[in-house]
C-alpha cells in the first residue's frame, strides 16, 4: 500500500507567481507615468529594450536547460526584472548597456543558480551593478527634470531614440548641454568640495526634500508599495526596516552635523530608497525568510545604503546594500529560524 506524502505547509496558497508579478507591474504604473512626465520617454525605450533582452535570455536559457520556454515566460518574472532594470538606468542609455544588464540579470544571476526560486542574488541588481562598473560614463547621463526654469537643452523623442541606438548625440549638442548630475551626485560632489548642505540644497535641481521631479516619482513609488502591502503581495518588515536603516543614521548624523550630512528627507526622496525598499529588497527568493530575519536584512540594506552615500565612492548604495545582504541571508535565516514547538533551542 502506498501513502501519499504531504510536506508542510499543508494548505496550498491561491497566489500564483504570475498574478503577483502583474500586481507589481501595476503598482509601478503611476511612478512610470510621473517618470515620463518629468524626464521624457527614455525610460520607455529602456523598458522596451530590456524586455526584449530579458525575455530572449529567459527563453534561451530554458531551451539550453532542456525545458519549455513558456513555463518561465508565463510567470512574468523576466518582465518585472526588465522594468526594474529600466528604472535603475539613466534616461539616456545605449542599447548595448541595457542588453548587458538584462543578460547578466537573467543568465548569470538567475539561471546559472538554477532559475526561479534558486537565485541567491537579486537579478535586477546584479545586472545594474555590472553595467555600473563596466560602463561608468554611460551610467552618468541623467537628464534634469522637464521643468520650465531648468536651463538645459531638451531632446526630442527621435533624438533620444537616436542616442539609444547609436550612442551618439546629434552634432548640434554636447553632453554638458543635455545632462545634469542627479541630486545624490550633486550633493556628494558639493560636500566633497567643502560646500555645505544648505548651499547644495539652494541649487535649482533640488526640491523640498530631494530632487525636483524625483520627489514625485518617489511618492508614486511609495503609493504603489503601499498598495502591494494592502494586496499582501509583500510584507511590511523589509520596507519598514530598509527605511529605518537609512533614516535613523541619517537623522542622527544630520542632528550632529547639519552642514555636512544631508537631512533624512533628502535620503528618503533621492535615489532608489523607496524603490529598493518596496520593490527590490522584497524579492521573496533572495530575501530573508523569518519575520525577525527580514527586519535584520532590511535594516542592513538601509544602513549600508547610508554609509555608501556618506562615505563611499558611489552616490547611491541601495544596489550594493541589497547584494551584500543577499550574501548574508543564509546566516540570517540560520540564526533567526523559528524554534520548532516541543524542541529546545539546543536540540534544534
């Protein structure tokens, strides 16, 4: 007689990966609309290229592994990865940089570790960090917001597409005419030149808290993240811990030396703080498993982000914080695992 073996948990979840991924994409739509409004269609071009590259890489790796491509493509994880990569890249990014990031994310970070459910590192952040190191000049071409009093030359849709496909600007333009430093880059550079925080915040690029335009995008990303919490797509532990890991040391250091350390609101509404907290660090595969572990994992990401922003060579540290804490997840899970009922901690 054969007995059917059932492993815990015994109650199956009604949630499907494809449904969860579609909700993540829907949650990013308001931020995407705001992004296009303030910075133009560059992100849409990046999404299109990253989607083609991620989907193609996913199908190729499934064929190489002797599996059906549709099994992987139907869960929309490759599409979510493509959109997150596009959000992380500058608005002016040559197509080969986007393709390199996408291939690195899907082939190296995902399938070389066994595919969905087995990747140790967050794929989108692996792709982003690889191109950040490999293509530093191309990763610095950020546009200022499309606001009337900003003094710079705006590219048309055709000119943006031309640069993306060729890597060359129209002959009438120079990079200094069309691009500006991000708020984080400007703040780091200014403080390095012995300027004060107040002097840097007086720049036209800066808004009430972070950078002009970027504040609105961060607000809409936050609203999308709250909707994911409401829909129970993600849990609160990691977002809250990431934000605490950034804001607590930022508040302490700003109170201690307000001329040298930016206020916590600047850290919250600049860079990828909110995007990382709600949409990237919450990846269920590469994040910690237990509630206590998720708090430690998230706080570590936030703290590393603040330290890199304040003392490191890069303007933003969210990607490095996520990847470093991905490395720590096995240890975090080991020391924070829930004790089995009826067993002592020594026995477990």
